[in-house]
C-alpha cells in the first residue's frame, strides 16, 4: 500500500495505491485522520489499486462520518478502481440516501458505483 499527499489551499488530496485491505487498516486509518486534521476538504484519489476489502470500505465510511461531524468535506475522485467498486457493491454499501448524519447530502455511497 502506498499513499501520496498533496495540499492545495484548504483541500488536501490523498492518493491511495496498492493493497487497501485489512493488513493495512491501521496505517490507512492514520492517513485518513491525519489528512482530515490538515484541511477543510479532503479529496481521495486512487492509482494502481490492486486490492480492497470490507475493512477499507468501512474506513471510508467512518472517515466520511467524521468529516461530516467536523463540518468538513470528504469526496472520492473518479475514476474509481474496479476493485473498490466491486467491494462496495458486494458489501452492500451503495445507498439511495445517506445515513442520519448526512446533513450535507454528501454520502459517498450514493453515486458512481454502478
């Protein structure tokens, strides 16, 4: 698993690549939390992702919920890797509306997963 960070004004861009799986969960969580501490908006991009699993999908959901609670914005860039799209579909995360915390109507599971 690799990660690159780039800060552009108040937006922090984090690019994930490699294996985004349970084996890297602790490091992935630290990266997401640190990125969120540094900016008002977080944009996650993906490059050469080789594997994802339920753990990464849950980390993304948790990070988005943390962003909403902190009045910050978190977005997932397109294109999204097929392995991530498959994990989201297979784990049932695709939604028509966001969770109860989604007061910004910014749920990351609503669009772009088909």
